[in-house]
C-alpha cells in the first residue's frame, strides 16, 4: 500500500494551498483517511480526518480555514487550506486506516508547507 502526497509549497500568509493524497496498491476499504502535521521538535498532530461516510473531524486550530474532502473513486483525499498562517508551517502527512483482515494504518511521505509572514 502506498500513499502519495502532493501539493505542498511556499505561500504568503493569507494564501491558500491544496494538498492531495492518493492511496494505491490496496484491495481493502479505506475506513478513515486524513492529514496530520509535524514541526521539528514537536509531536505529530491531527489536522483533519474524514470517514468512509464523510464524517469530518478538524483540529480547533484549522476550523473554518481548512476543508477536507475525499474522492472514493480515485482513492484520494484533499485538504483545502485557506487563510494560511505562519503557524501552519509544517510537514503535512496523510494517513489512511484500511480494512484488510483488521484495521491497518498507513502513512504517506510528508509534504512541506511553508507560510511566510
């Protein structure tokens, strides 16, 4: 199973970016998929998740600014990030929990988001 993340980059404060993460190589059903972020010296933290029934969950610090969505036909999750702040600077990782014989978590490689003031 591979998770391929893309869409990171550099943007000024107030700008927008859209991250994508595509899951391939799995015959299992994607149960929950989402985004986490990490800055050096800190723990990885949840940003947003979306379930197979489109139930979403957001960290308080992104509510109203970020939107998570998924395209089940493409096995892809998106994170639309608007009104970006310098504090949003981090490496963003996608994570999928896939139902095989059990629920198995998979991580993608990170994509760097840099927001300048």
